[in-house]
């Protein structure tokens, strides 16, 4: 187990701190989520990333209650489904998430996708600003926002997002979006940080892993940590879960970081934020 104190905090632009390594629970069935999150808390995680569209917020909430930890010891992120964008519908969806999680407040609430074809993300952000002003969300942010979507929010609304959660892994680094995010004072959070497993077999990753006697996953996650990204790997395997946060007993050299930087090859795995428009309601 890693002591939670070994995991650095990232300070967001409103002063709220978030443990740099968290657990993602995308695709974990609700009835398996409580056990997955409990095992993560045992292993030293204090940051959990879920979403209304994952349909497992209740499992996360059950683990929080069963853990015996104080609510303020665990950082919880959830996200607004695309089909719930709009001012009133976002406020209602937040209440539904809060009920599912059974929490007084959410640490970070994210607009899951911009859905530019619906043109509702500015109006939606106004609802997020209200939730933030009310203290219902300690920080608000976005996910899958490209530079043009960030620019519009910055121009037309008041609160600068605290986080932009985007797909980043060795073979898909989105450098322009990372740069635009950071330039606005917004923290970069990497989703699918292992490339959903696809980047683990890369020979360049294996070479660095062998040099340090760690796993390819630890190598990639350490690369994210040293690149100042918040990172949320998913694993339902207790050993992989534990090793994915055991990242603080070794460090990559600048050359090793550069060798992984060099793997960028535009290999996006997820949907294209410019066109994605699915509702995230059950099919
Ligand atoms: N905002 C968004 O639109 C968005 C989109 C996608 C994901 N996310 C978030 O990001 C989180 C992580 O992304 P992700 O789940 O897509 O992908 P990921 O974390 O890059 O990869 C997860 C995959 O890698 C495997 N894995 C994990 N640790 C491993 C290890 N040490 N060795 C070998 N294999 C390992 C997992 O299998 P096992 O479980 O069997 O270990 C799983 O198949 C999600 O859970 C979610 O919270 C957000």
C-alpha cells in the first residue's frame, strides 16, 4: 500500500487540492464498483473519478460510506451526461448525481463533452457556476474541451474551469489542447492514461520499465506525473490497482521522459470532441 501522503496534491486555480493520482471507474459495473473503490482506498487512493454516464455513482457512494474515512479525505469527481446539458437540466442532473453518490458536495463536477452541435455548453456552464457559488461543487471543470471550446467559455462566462479532463497517453498527447488548457490556468487531467492498455507493449516503454525494475504501466503513469498531469488509471485487478499508484519510489530521467514524449502518433482511442453528440442515456 502507498501512503496517501506520498501522492502529491495538485493545487487547482481556485486553491482546491486534488491528489494527482486517482482511480477511474469507467466501464466498471455498478455492482462491482463498491469493491473496486474499497480496494483502491485500501491501496492508498484518495481520488475517485466517476460520471453520471458510467451508471456506477451509487457503487462509489457505497464504498465511501463503508470506508470509514471522512468525506473530506476523499476527492470525488463526477460528470454531467451530454443529454442533460442546459441550465435547468444540468442543475437537476447534479441533484441526481448527489443523490446517487449520497454526498453533500462533489469535489469536482465536469461537463463531460462539449457537444458543439447542440450549442448548450455555455448555458450549461452558467448552471455549473451556480453550483460552484452555492458550494455544492468545490471545483467545476470541463472534459474533452478543445481550444475553441475553452476560448468561448473564457470569453462568455465568469468562472475559469479548474480542470480539463482529456485523452492523453504516449501515442496520443494532444499537445495543442494541453497547451491551451495550461495557458488559461486550467489543470490538465489525463484520461485513458495507459491508452486503455494499448500503449503498454511499446518497446520504448518496456526499455524504460526494465531500467527501473517497474511495470510498463508504472512507467507511463510516472511519465504523466512528471509531466504535471493529474492521472486517473482504471483497473479492477487488485494487484494492478495497487501498483498503478506505487509511483513515488523511482523517477524517470529527462531523456526517458523525452523517449516517451517521442511516441506521440495521433492514435486517438475515444470519440472526437468536435463531433461527439451521444446522449449518454442507456441505449
Ligand atoms: N472524460 C472522458 O470522456 C473519459 C473517457 C474515458 C475515460 N475516462 C476516465 O479515465 C479513466 C481511465 O481511462 P480508461 O479506463 O479508458 O483507460 P486506462 O486507464 O488507460 O486503461 C485501462 C485498461 O488498462 C488495464 N490496466 C490497468 N492497469 C494495468 C496494468 N498495471 N497492467 C496492465 N493492464 C492494466 C485495465 O484492465 P484491468 O481493469 O483488467 O486491470 C483496462 O483494460 C476511466 O476509468 C474514466 O474514469 C474519461
